[in-house]
C-alpha cells in the first residue's frame, strides 16, 4: 500500500461511511489480496471501496480496514471472505476464511412423466 498510511486512512474515512476490519493471517494475504481487490472492483465498482492498513495491538500489517459506500456491500464482503458459521470478531476484527465458499450445485433437469 503506497503513500502515507495516515493520509490514506483519513481520506478513506471521509469518503466512505462503512468500515470493516479484517485480520491478516500470519502468512499474509498472498494471492488472496488480488482476488479480494478483483472481487471488490467487480461487485462494488472501483470507486466504491478503499483498503488501508489497520494495525491492531501496535503490530504493523496484522489487520486491514476495508471501506465501503454502503453497508450492503460490506455485508456481501463479509459473507464471501470472512469465516462463516458465526461472524464473530476478535477485538473488533473479522477473521479471514481459509476455504472457499461452497459452490452452488444446480439441480439436474427434471422431466415430467
């Protein structure tokens, strides 16, 4: 994340009313970062979200903040990218899911007798 982090955070907080904090797994986001940003662009539009660093407990890069223009988009993000079952937070930070959501399996074609 290039630039001055404090300035990025201030700008995002002024532009976007909804924020979620996402804990970064110990190994980092890796390839998931580009998958997340692609998902955000596709589902929210490139001008409807922002990502900034969001350190927790004074540790740099252990969390990120994702800002949205509306709560519906934030909810969709949490449903897709965060641990399912219970959307619990630890110290206000969502946990990143390890797996992919279960794909929808369509029913076979039905023939009436």
